[in-house]
C-alpha cells in the first residue's frame, strides 16, 4: 500500500504536484508487484518453517547439517541487534526449529531464509554453505556482501529450485555456473539502486545463462546490466523459458521493440520492464494473455496508441504506464468483473472521458491519472468503489466534482473544476487528506453546522478563486496538521477562535489573499507550528518578533508585503532564539536596521528586501547558519557598502543587492552563486577580466544600471550555465566578444543596451542558439544584422534601436518574434515579409530611410477571451522564475519604458509617414484593436464602415490626411472610444449621432469644412445632411510612394486572438500636444509607469 502519511504530507507541501515525489509512493505501491511472487520472507509472505515441521512431528535435523549451519553462522558478520533469525540459533536446540531453517522428513536442511539479517561479510569461499547439498531454497536477499561476485561454488547446490540473491550488493559478471542449476524455478538477482557497479551479463550472456534453465517460472533481474543483448532479449527469453510466468527486467538497459517472440510466453502473469529505453509501441497481443495480472512499463519512452482491449483483461490487477509522454490512448470500457487494484497513468497523453464502467472495478484501491488530458465529468460510479483509498486526478480537464463516502486521500488539484466547493467534501467521515488546489472553485465557504471529517489532517484549497472570510470551523478540526488557503481572494479579518481545537496545526499557509487587520492572537497559541506563511496580504499593526519565540519547531516564517511593522527586538533571553528557523521572509516590514536576532540564528533563506535599512551590510551576515546561507535578498533598501572584511560563504547560491546605494568597485563574488543581481546601484570602474572564474556555475547575472566602464570581459565566454546576462545602461565600450554568443549555448537573455559598444554584431550565433531576448539598443554598432541570428529559433525580443546599422529589413529572423525594434538606424529597402511573425506585438522602425509595408501571417483572431500575460524569459533558479523583458519606445515624442509587455492588447501606429492610398476594409478584422493611429499621412478615400467592428477600440486618430466622404454611422456605435481625432481631412456631412461622438471636443473635427452637427457649432442644412462632396483641387500622387494596401491588409488580417496580439508602435514628433495628451490618458490604462519602489520591488518575481 502506498505510504499515506507521505502522501498527505506531500499534498500540502505542493510536492504532490511533482511526479517525482508521488513516484516514490507509486514505486512503493507497485514494487510489491515484483517482490510478492518470490519465495520466502524476502518476497511473498514468509513460509512458516516451524508450522511445516509441526506437521512432520518428530523430524529433527541431522548432526552434520547442524554443524554446517553453525559453522556458516560463525563465518558471518551480522548485526545482532538487527538480526531476527541468526541471533537466536542455539546448538542446544534442534536446527530444524531455528528461525529461517526448514528441513525435510529425513532431517536434511532444504530451505535457508536469511534475508534482511544485517549480514555484512563475504561468502565467496564459504565451503559450509555450499555443502548444504540438499538445499532447495536459498534466500540471502537484502544483506551486504561488499560488492563481491556471486560465488561460482553456488552450482554445488544442484537441487536448488529457488535462489534469491537480490539487493545483497553482489556485483560483476553473473557466473556461468548458475546455468548448470537445471532445477531452478525462481531466480532473483535484482540489484540495489544505491550500489554500483551492478551485476551484468557479458560473457556468459543472457542466452548462455538461460539455455539450460527450462524449468524457470520466475525471473527477476532488476538493475542487472543486460544491455549487451540489445533488442534480442525477447527472443532469448521466449525460446529458453517458454513457461515463464513472472518476468521483471527493470533498469536493465534493454531496448525495443516488444516483438512477437514475447507473445509465445503464454503463461506470463507478471511483466515489469520499467525504466528501459524501449522507444516502441505496445503490442496488441498483451490483451490475449489470459493470466496477466501485472503489467508495468513506466519510463520506457513508449509511443503510439495504447491497445484499449488491455483495459478489459479480466485478470489484470496492476497497470503502470506512467511517464511515457508520447503514449496516447483512451479508456472505452472496463471488464464487467475487472480485477484492477492499481492503475497508474500519470505523465502520458491519455485523453477522453472516463467510462462509467470504472464502477466495475470493485477491488480498485489506487488510481493515479494526474497530468494527462482527460476531460468531461468524473463518473459517479468511481466514488461508489468500496476499497478506493487514493485518487489523484489533478492536471486534467475534468469539469465536475465527485462524491465518495469511502475516500481517505482525495487529490483533485490542477483540473478545471469550478463553482462553489460542495459542502459534502467537508463531511466525508473517513477523509484524512483533501487537495482541491489549482482549480477554479469560487464563492464563499460558509460555516457548517457539522464540521469536516474528524480525521482530516491535510486540507489544501490553494490557488482557486475563493472569497469571503476564512471559516472558523477550519480551526476546529482536532487532527488538522496542514492548512493551505494561499492564492485565493479570502478577505477581511481572520476572526478570533476562542475554543481552539486545531492545536496540532504544523503548517499554515495564507499567502496571497486579501486579509486585513492584525495577525490573530490565536495564531500564537498554535505551539506546534513549523510553517507560517502570511505574505502578500493587507495585514497591519506592529508585530513583536518575541511572540514567535514560543514556536520551538518553527522553520519557515513569511510576513512579507503586508502593512506590518516588525519589532525585531528581543528582551526575553531565557527562551531560545528560533533554534530551527531556516526560512525567514520579512520583506517590506518597515525595518530600519538589520534584526540582531538573525546573527544568532540558523537561517539559510533570508529576505529583507523592500525595507528602509541603511548603512553597511554587516560582515556577520555571512556567518549566520554556520556559514550555510543559501539565499539572501537585500534589494530595494538604502545600503551603501559592505562592511570589511567580508567572506561570502561557499554555500551562497542566490544574492540580490539590486536597487540600493552601493558604490565603488564591484564586490568580490560568491563562488557558488547561481543568481547574482547587483543592478541599480552606483558601482563603477571595470568588470574584473576573470569574473567567471569566481562564478563558473552562474545562471543569472545582472550588473545593469551602474556606472561600469571598460570592455566586456571575454571570460563570459566560459560561463557554461549562464542563461541571463544583463549589462545594460553602463558605460561599457569596445566590441562584443564573438565567443559570448558562440559558446554559451544556454544563454537565453543578452542585454547590452545603452552602453558605448562599437563595431559589428558578431556573426557567430550557433545552430543550437537558445536566445530568447537580444537587446543591443543605444550603442554605436555598425554593419548588418548577422545572418546567423536566424539560428535563434526561440527569439522573441530583438532591440537594436538607436545604432548605425545599415541593412535591409531582416525577414529571415525567428517566427516567434513578439518585439522588433529597429528605430534610428539605416535600414532600407522595400519589405515584403509574408507570414513571418504571427506573434508580433511591438514593431518600431521609426527614423529609418524606408518604411515597412507588410507583415504576412497575422491573420488569426478567434475572439476568445484570455487573461493578460506578460512577455518574459523563464529560467530555473530556486525562488525566482523569470526575467521581465523591457523595451524603450518613443511615442508621441515622449520616451517611455514598458517594463511589462502585455500579450493582450493591439496598438497600431502608422503615423507620421508618407503613406498614400485608401484604408482597406480589413482594418476592422483585428477585433481586439485598442489604439489605431494613421495620422499625418496622405490617405485618401472614405473611412471604411468596418471600423465599427473594432468593439474594443479606445483611441482612433485619422487626422492630417485627405480622407473624404461622410463619417460612417458605425463609428458612433463604439462604446469604449475615449480619444477621437478626425481633424484636417475633407470629410463632409452631419456627424452621426450615437453613444459618444457628440461628447468629443470640437477640435476633434476641426479642418473639415464640410462637416456639421454636434460637437461643431455648425448646424446642418439639407445639402450638408446629404453629404454632397465639395470640389477639391486635383492632386498628383506619385505611385512610387503609394502605400501597398494589399500588404497592409495582410498585416491587419486576423491578429493572434487576445493571447498573441500586436503592438505596432512608431515614434513621431507631435504637432498637436493637446490631442496626444488625451491619447496618453488612454495608454496609461494599459502601461504601468515604471516604479522601482513598488510593493513587489523588483522585476524578477519569486514564487
């Protein structure tokens, strides 16, 4: 049975979402499949030798047998305090009555069961053991024989039918002598995973070993290296042992396919091939195995479609196909009298709905279907199964909630379950662990008259949309040890609980809600607390650190980002100062100095960011935790220097000092660091030329926004693991070392913008380039965009604006581009990039000699609604998730920095060019368009009626063109329009009446002498109402300058629907500041101004 305590613990830890953690439980559940079929105490329920001998009555062992056994015992070294058998052998007793010994009717020893006896010695020269020539069963499993080879003398035991040497630390070549033991029925040579080298088959190989073992029924070779057999193992085993019933070859290095030879083993009931690179499909003939009870093929790189008929094999009890990500299938039906006890399918591509016939599986106790693609309702029949104990359905797309009165552990996390949480969940009498996290449950949880199951120990409702006050009855559950309500919308004060029952709570996680008021007093009565997480709420008041001293087991305390003021003074010295505290997160707690109590603590994770701490970083901070500090965040304070001498601990992997007032040379770097952020300080002088020698394992390095000068060190070329390098906004000079882009295959972000770098961009981007973001803007770069940049297939952000690059438009670049900034260079030539960048959001090519004319491929707009996301580069360093991309743009003559690039708005700005021609009807296709600016061009024709399709439009500027005709009435139907400028065209007729057009100022229609009606102070006569066109002077249009609308039409086709929209931004100098101010008001609703002192305080956001 799966260890339920471990599972319950993992649910709240969040580790239940990690397949590796649950895999431990699964291994526990499924490992018995292989171990329960062998003989003796190491396998399937021990044989009671005493009981057998009582049947024989007067049977006594012969003296020579007793002598051999006792001499064998004398040869062995074993742990007498651990031994349950050897330690009790007594010469004054009949040896047939000794534990682990069985005799036949004559007194010969025929079975020796000494598994797990704590033996730690060598037996290769044991003449006494191998003189027990009547032995039929020998079990030495789970001992330690020091990595010696299996003794060759084993073949002296010619009557052996069962040999078990598993997990006993034997190694080396399996001796050929075993092949002489023709009577063997069961052979188990499985190896312990912690021991290496393992046993292996080379010479003799597997064929030579098995050629004489024709009576073999059970073969267990887990972790025995038989890779030399390659894909011949099926034919070897089927031809040598056709009567085999149980076969286990886990971790053996074998390969596929599972060919037809295997189908010849008709009696096979157990087949375990887990953790082999089979890379094949599963054959249909498994459904014809009439005795099949256990089939486990986890981690075998299986592919194709799983044969559905296997689910209907009536004898099948255990099926494990987990972690075969290319394996797909559906479950159509189960057999009417199905025998399943355990089904394990996580991390596969199984899909479809679960059949109601799952209710036929009356013996089912463990069902693991997480991280698949199942959909539809969860069958109610599933929850009428009488023996079902553990159910994991998270990370699917189930759409309803179940009921079960028998559940003990229920995990429905990471599905699409929505609506209020049904009350019956809180009344399941046998339930001990419930996880509904990462769903869409919403609404309030009302107090219930009957509380949750009195057995409830783990309750995880995190990452939903639950709201209202936290129910009191949660804290009245007597056995509750873990309560996680984080990442919801719980609000208001946490009501005091006078009759506190949940004094056993060890973990309380209320992070990321909307809780207010002071920390409740009853929290300080939870004396068993180990984890208290209250960060990211609106709690207020002053909190004395001393109140937490009564929590002797507290190892994690999170109070960050509330409205709390922390009093860190300690006056009661009689109590220990947090002896077990390892994680301390007290960012944004109004601290003015380093808390003194930390100096004496064992803290290894420390976050003091976003406080008001001044002065030097004390040298003692590097000594805390016995120099085992792993994570230190002091960012966004008022620190000025590091107290000397300082010696970074070798354990320090993450150091964040950004946004302080540190100055002078760069401090020495911690040698074991994975993440370093020294940005937004006043560091100066050059970057050490051998910087990477100190930080050879670095993943993330930011020295941005300082005053560093000199050249970029070539030692960065040796930073093998570097994923993010940000040196922007300094005074660096010289060229870009080509080896930085050539050698660093893991590099995802390279930001060298706003320096004084010169020369060409190196044409050295490798075939396996991983770049996601490349920012070289505002330097003195020359030459071309290198052709090798097209190798960077994952490139999403390219900014080379404000340089001296002389090139044509780079149509060959990655199709994943979201941001392309080429402004203020010397790009030239006509552009026809058909279907190049379907995900483009921002394009800025202002101040280049030639303008672009088209973007092909931006043609998808499914209209589906999608939440707002930001463009960012994800990397993996503990507690930090991503690098936030930024781009600096000139818009309406003003420079702005977009620190968060939204993926859900469309802005098109074609202003300030010499475009000519008519506006196409396709302009109405991008339904999510928010800003449209065609001002200051030479456009002619009418305003197309399709503009009325732009239901999200907030700003429309068509001023300073030659547009004619009437304003379409569809424009008056736009309800979100806040900025409108149609001035200085040749529009005529009455301004349409509608929702908003009459509310705009008259200046929005100035310069159109033929317009009348509100908001203009000009009434309409009949002629004007009809919209007769005045006669205008003919103008000569130069065809070579005419806009190619067929390309623009493609560009304005269907934009990637709300998840991959466009931001097409051009900078130009404003001629009408008043209008642009209005436009900026609209933009302010989209773009948050950069504020480095905001609550989250940094552009890199943690978990």
